[in-house]
C-alpha cells in the first residue's frame, strides 16, 4: 500500500508549529474547531476567490481568554490592509459578526511568493482557467522557484489536461524533494482549478533547505540587449567586408607577378 503523507502534517509539532494555537475544555472544543474552519473559509473566499486577489497563503489563529488573534500571511498586504486600514477594520467587524467573539487581525507580508506552495498553486490555477498550456505554466513556476532560492520543486497536475477526454497526471520536477527528512523544510499545498472542461488538481512541493538555513536567491545571468547584439552583427559584417576586400588585392598581386615573369622571359 502507498506510504505517502502530507509534508505539513508530518512535520507539525516536530519542526513546524500548529496553525491553530489554543486550549479548550471538552465541551467547547468542537465549537472552537468549527469557528476556526469558518474563519479560514471566509478569508479564503474573500481574498483568494474573488477580486481583488490578495494572495493570502495561510491563516493562523490563536485564542486567549478574551479575544481571538487572526494572523494573515499575504503577498499583497496593501490590498488586505486598505487605505488607512479600512479593509482590515471591515474584515474584523465581519469576522466578529461571523463567530460572535472579539477579534484582533494582524497582517504579515510574504517576501518571496515564488517560495510559497499555495501561492504558486493559485497562480498555476489562474493560468489554467485562461486555457494556458499546462506544460509551459508548470515549467515556468518551477524555474521561478529555483531562481528564488529553492533547492527542489515538484508540481503535479491531474485531470482533463488540455481538454482531453481521458484524465491523466503530469509531473514537473527540478532539484530534490526529501519527503522523509523531518529537518527538511518542505512546503506543500493542493489547489483545485475549476476549468470549463472539468476540475484540475494541482499539488506543489517546494524544498527550501533545512530549517534555520538562510535561503539565497540564484543570481541570474544578464541577457545581452538588442543594442549589444546589433553591435556584434555590425562588427562581424565589417570584418567580413575587410576579408572580401583583401581577396581581390591578393588576386591583383598574383597577376602582376605573372606579367613580370612573362616580360623577363
């Protein structure tokens, strides 16, 4: 039988922290769990499934005796906060109405979205909805993550790819993904892209190195501009003309030598 497990659940409590941090007696545990689910569903629907797409990757919830602290990790904090914090205040009021408790909302920016598995998956899903080529999209996503400093990327897309009648799975992989190493910082996400010809499942694994290691982005080699390429072509053309000019001169010298030899004879 298959031995696969979620990299996030596999490391939670060992090298990763919990996404919900609170203690509850047995009577209230189920209510708190449902409230956490409602908060995450509401935030995902508000910021990720309708414009403006604020790219919220995950929601962490911590409870105290008096209030609920909700922390949003997003790549576009300006859209979540709004002008002078108007959007955050509106979100806080909506969440308070949802669960009927006092809520404190914090927003933390994700510095490199290419290293976040959920944001990479959401980006691929958005492009697949626009009928983009899945091979080109997944390859570009892998290359962007590797350039951002990842040590390994794996992307699997499953479903009616390209509108095919028979569903299949395709995998794009760069680098290595140590799934059984608890010290390895592997981010994982699963996204559903609902296209016109069916639902396509997207799984993303991103290996960032061991926990505590600094992620160093890869320095990209600068491409030559059009002006530099144009200069190179003009140099080659000038050198080609000089060679062609030399050839007739050499031929003229040979004819003069032949004429001198005939006169001497």
